[in-house]
């Protein structure tokens, strides 16, 4: 696999995540998300097209090519493996590891990745519940916004999109919104666009935009 610059790896990872979340990607959305100027984004997109990593449709929508997806999956794996290592071996709190992993993921050679995976005994999920390649969430997993009041749910995954905000992650942590924990849905308010949960650690209300993209869950009886 050819080596790509850190900038290109960032773009690929973002496109990959957006694709997973069902979001359409265009140059303008990338510029906003990466807080980069449109001309800079444009220049990078041209380079990525030239390298066969993405295609740009007439609608200006960006798509990963087979090669682009392969590289993105590899970065995502390095990211999740780094998170697991930082959390479980070095003891950095799960709500903080994303930022550190973001740096590490670009510095790992294939040999380091292989050895680290062996050392960690090939973990199946990152500390936020994101499945590693070859693993997946249970089939009946749904998002929090797809639940109904009265349901008891087990948190399975906190989406990567949320991990960018350490403050938000800390709030989730304080309310034990983390993989493996059970919560009861007490109210879903369309008017307030929020969802209220309760667990043994107390009640919490989450806005839809957090509940929607982010926490994936599975029904379970408490
Ligand atoms: Zn992460
Ligand atoms: Zn993660």
C-alpha cells in the first residue's frame, strides 16, 4: 500500500465516517468539518482524484474508490486499535483517547500495527464500541432516536462523530452513557427534540442530534 500524507489520510477517514453515517460529502462540507479554506480543500480533492482515491460526481458529491476505501479502513483500524491501547493498556480515560489516537494513527507502520494487534489479542471493538474489521454490532441494534418510551436499552456504541467533543464525551461519561450500560427511556419529546433516559446513576436528557447519529443501542430487559 502506498503511503499517503497525513492530510490525505484525514480526508479519507472523514469521507469514510460520513459514508457510514449516511451523510453526503461535498467539498464545502469537508471545508466546514475540517475547518479548512475551500481552495485548500479543492487542491487536496484534485490530488486525491489524481491518485485514484476518490471520484467526484456531476452533483459534486465525493465518493471513495475501492482503493480509497481500503486506505480509509486501514486508518480507521489504526485509530481504533490506538484507542484500545491508550485506554486499556495506558489507562487514559475512554472519553479522552480519541484525541490522542488521532495523532498516533498516522505514525504507525504496518509492522507496528500487526505487533500491537497481537499484543492486545486482536480486540473486537474500540472503547466506544466501534467494531474492528471482521466484527459487527448485533443485527437488532438501533439508534437511540428509534426507541420508544418505556424501553430498556443497552448502549452498544458511541459514534465517532461525538468523540470529537471531549466536553460532550465527559457528560456522557458522567451519566454512564457508555458501551455495556443499561438505561431506561423515560420520554421522547418531538417538541423539545430530546430524549430522556434514566439509569441507576440518575436521569439525563439528550438532544436528538446527539442521540441520533451517535449512540447505538439494543433492546434489553433490565
Ligand atoms: Zn475515535
Ligand atoms: Zn472509538
